[in-house]
């Protein structure tokens, strides 16, 4: 069974010719013209034309597998580039989120620090200062450990 018979079985009689078949027909036409010009019809040139026209089933399949393998290689390269780009994007997003967390913790810590400070000098008590300083220091340590 050759490729033309397989094509008839799969696609039916009204199937349009493929690119390969069009290229093969063009090559056959060029070969026919060159043999007509030379006007020497040897048995070796007829055998070569028959071999080119009647590509075997296994040769057809192996050529198609090779073409598909090349296409998959090209697709693999594209997927690798996409993976690298998305990894870079994810890294940038993680850095942005860490920066936002750090800013949130700093803002909350400073708000907490200033809420413990007295509003007037007469109500100042040293315990308020030490408590706010301790809370501020512990929040900075938390930020340095977790938000980086």
C-alpha cells in the first residue's frame, strides 16, 4: 500500500491535494520536461522517475515522523522561552508583594509606636516609652525575618 492509496482510503476521492503532493507533482513535471528535452530515454531515468513517484508507505510515514519531530522541537523551544519569561514575572511579583508587606508592617508599627506616646508633656511616663520602644523593636525583628 503506498501513500496515494492511503490518501484515498482516509480522505476519499474528493480530497484536495496536500502540499507534499503538489510539490511532488511539480517535481514530476520538471523531471518530465527535462527528459523530453534531452530526448534520450534510458531505462535508468525511467526507473528513477518510478522510484520518485511511488514513494513507499514506510518511507512516507518515516518522513512525516521526522517533520513532526522537527516541529515539536521548535514548539519545545517556544515553551522553554515562555517558561523563562513566566518565571521572571513570578519573581518580580514576589518581590513586589514582599515590598508591600514590608511597607504595611512598617506603617502599622509606626502607628502603634506613636499611639503609645503621650499627647502632652505632663502625661509622659517612662513605662509608655519603654513599652512602645519594645513593641517597635519586636515588629522590626519580625519584619526582617518574615518579609524578605
